[in-house]
């Protein structure tokens, strides 16, 4: 699910249709509409509209517009044409406005993003933990990938596919300490992870991932409960899609989300690992 507008169901709340329409207007606009314009379209005061928009989407209209611009920018950079053309097509009215936020939204310079991470250093290490092979990778912004699997080589190939032209650099002593913290978090999830995370997704995905971070170790919730928590109760399938798109195993605890009947559903790194993590957290919490 690429946009919140697509995830909001018209009958979810009395104002859901108005907010969904506002989201669609933001997505269709060349430049972000003013708050007063959006409120007027909805027939509400700016203050009332702002409050309802945030309650429905979890974001302010300004934050939603910024996230949508970044989504469009990523799509434009994946195509042809110059970076300047992509900047203006994405709705930025000046190069400087975009470059101020480029590192935050893309994790690297736009030219490097377009080139599959070219000129970007991605440090990584592959090791073993109780769940099998583990790969930890970090960009200049923080941990950008935590992957689990049976085949270490397959994990490295997955990282290469994600950043095909980045400089993949073996871990140095400092990064080995980061890896040790990640492995410690996998073995004892209740300890958490006190490291910066390089998290990039759509506005909807990031909203779901923030909700996942609120799930306490040793507990589980359902996709429908997460959908309720973010104020979009009918977006259950979209929530499941956001969980599947998570690239930071355990650090963003999508393993704590189960089906409404309590059974396990799919897990990017294998349902068996999901069960082990849930059981381990329950035991550690009870101890």
C-alpha cells in the first residue's frame, strides 16, 4: 500500500471520507496545498481539520505532504530524466528545498540513490546467532538492514540487490560493536536496541512501524489491532503489507503481530523463527 489515502476506508469514521479526499488532493498536487485550502475543501476550520487529519492518519497535513513528496521523488529517481527534473516533478519548487531534506528522506545524495547507492558506504557483517545466519548493515544514518536466514551468501546477495552500486565494506571494530548489540537484542529482545536506525518507507509503512515499536516484548497483537491503533481499522491487509516490507528484523518487531485467531502468519525471515522469537520473549518476560 503506497499511500494512506488508499488505506483509509470511507466508512471507517464519520470524517474518514473527507480526510481520504484531502490525502488524494495532496498526492495529486504539484505543490503541497495550504492547510487553509484543505480545510476549506472539507468545510471545516483549519484547526478542526488539522486535528481530524492527524487523528485519522497519524500525521499532520504538512508531514503527510513531505512524506508523499519523498515517495514521488524516489519513484522519479528510479526513472529517466535529470535529477533537477525529478525534483520539480516531485513538487519541490527549488533545488535547495529538496537538498535540505535529501539525506533524511533518501539516506544519501539523490544522485547516489538513483545509482543504486553509488558513492555510499554500507558497512556490513554476517555472523551466526541462535536463529541461524544474521546480516547487519549500516549506512551513515544508522542500521539499515537486519536479515535472518539459513544461507549467509544469500543474505549478502539480498543486501547487494538492495544497494547494487553502494560500496559494501566489511565491518571495522566500531561496527563489530554494533553487530554485537544487534545479536544481543536478537537473543534477549527485552533489552532493546540503543542504536540509530535508518528507516525509510512510505508514510503508511512508517506509521505502522512506529506502532510496532510500542508492542512490549513478551506480548503479541493482531494486524487488526494495529490497524485500530493507527486509526484505520479497515486497513488490515495494508498493515500486513507494511509488516512484510520491514527490513529490520526484531528491531522493528513485526514478529509480535499474529492473526486474529492467534495463529502465526507469514514472516519475512520464516514462520519458524517468528515462533522462536515469540516463545523466547514470553519465557524471558516470565523469568
